[in-house]
């Protein structure tokens, strides 16, 4: 009773196709795929920018030696 069989899922799919239509569902899928691709590209770009910032900061680091005051 708690789990849905394949027949339940098929009926739900048919109802969704009747309500929205196949063209609108295709457009929604295309938009969703484009959004996921844009998100992945943004994450890759952000990681590259972060790596570049870290390497620039490392090149600006000054090493010093502290001596005790006597």
C-alpha cells in the first residue's frame, strides 16, 4: 500500500502529459538542463578564480625572521 507500482507511475505520467502537454514538458526539460549546465560552468569558473586568487596571494607573501629584543 505504501509503495507505488509501475502502473501507478504510468497513470501519473499520462495525467501530467494531458494537463501540461508534451511541448510544454519538453520546454521545461530544456530549460532545466540549461540551468544545470550553467550552474556547473559557474562552479568550474568559481573554482578557477579561487585557485588563481590563492596563487596570487602566495606570491605576495613576505617571509621574515623575528629576533628577540635583548
